[in-house]
C-alpha cells in the first residue's frame, strides 16, 4: 500500500491533453473556437482547463470578454507544450516513414488559381519533412475525372462532386467578397445585395468557367450581370478591377494584401456575408500515404495561423 501511495505521488499532473489544450487556446484566443478545433464541447474544454488549474493551484489564463491571455504560469506551460507536441509530431512522422516509406509522389490539383499564393509554401514545407517525395501541381481539364483516373492524388477545392466515391476533409472557411476600386465605394453600404450585381460588369479569370464563384452564388439566384470580362490570369483580374473595368467575386484571403494597402475595396455579399469551405478531395478507395495526410495537416495549421 505504501509503495502504491508513493507511485501515485510521482504520477505527473500534466498530461498531453493539457499541453494541447493550452497551446490551442493560446493560438486561437477563444474557448468556443478552441473547443471546436479540439472536437470538444465548450463546457468540456472549460472543465479540463479548470481541472489542470486546480491541480497546479494557479490560473493559466486571464479571461477577458474578447480573449484568453496566458498568465506567467500559462506562458511557461505553453513553451513546454510547443516543444513536447512538436517532438511527438516528429515522432509520428518518423514512424509513418518507417511504416509507409518516405518515397513517393503527391500530385495536387486546385480549382482556384489564387491558391498558388500559399500552396507553394506548403509544398516546400512538405518536402522538408519528406525530402524523397515528389510534389507536383497539375491543371487537368477535369479535376474530378483526373482524380478518378488516379492522375491526381488530391484536389484543393470548394466544389463538391455529387458521387460518393470522393472523400472530403474540411480545410478552412473564407468569405466571398465583391472586389471594387476604392472610388466606386464612397457612397455604398458595407455590403451589397446579390441583386445589385446585375447592374455591374463582372471580371473573372479564364479558368473559372469550370465552376467559379459566379456559378455558385449568382446563377442559382437567377442573377445575370450586365457584362463579363475574362482575364488570362487571376492577378490580371485584380489589375482590371483596380483600373475600374468592373468588379469581381474573390475569396478574402486571396486579396488580403491589396485590401490592407487600399488598392482595392471589398464588400460582403448580403448583410450576413457569404462563406465557402475549402476542402481536400481524394478517392475513398485509395488508402492515402502518411505524407498526403501531413500535407492536409500543414494546410489546416497554416490557415489557422493565417486567420
């Protein structure tokens, strides 16, 4: 009995779930969103936080209306959490390499060329982790058919195919904005109703004829814009909008830097806003290698930090 008592005394109070909890709350700054990220209910997350604070006999966060701010004890725990969780992540990757092999190829397609702004950085990070894996970014005529023909391994998309042979993993959500030159927005409200676009010229990139934001958000509402101008490249869309040739529908993250600099202005679609979910699509019948799953994880982590 005495030996068991001393064994209990030596048992650590801090568990890996506590480290993950502190890291997630700090990065997101909000209990509700952190709980969602950890696949917990908000009360369950609050209970876990209270549990470890009681065990340590000190608060780990200062709770404000807008944000959870780490206390000195919380900051110290966060430092160790990052070190320990990173080491565990590398351990999992190393074991994955041993089990699945570290050689192979990952062929990626994206239905939005604006993804090129951040995909290369994710691809580079993947190759640092898996130096013997070849990563290709391809643009087939039909992305989902190329996936079924196994010419692609993964599609980054907002489009949902109606057949059940495709598996989807949510990556991140983003708002669809109406992009305009600054001078066009001096007298308008902070948002536009969808019907208001029927009087405007819409600028689209050439690739969007295969499933663009217009087809998803305007055509179903029966809206027909006055005129459509097609550009060869997504960046050309922004330049045409800046020059006053028309407006465009683009993801917020795609034009974040231009919005911050004031080169263009963005307005929400309707008072509530219109949002889309980017997802990673792959074949259900194909068991993905470890590096493919890691690629998806890298996108999710990058967008979490970026948002």
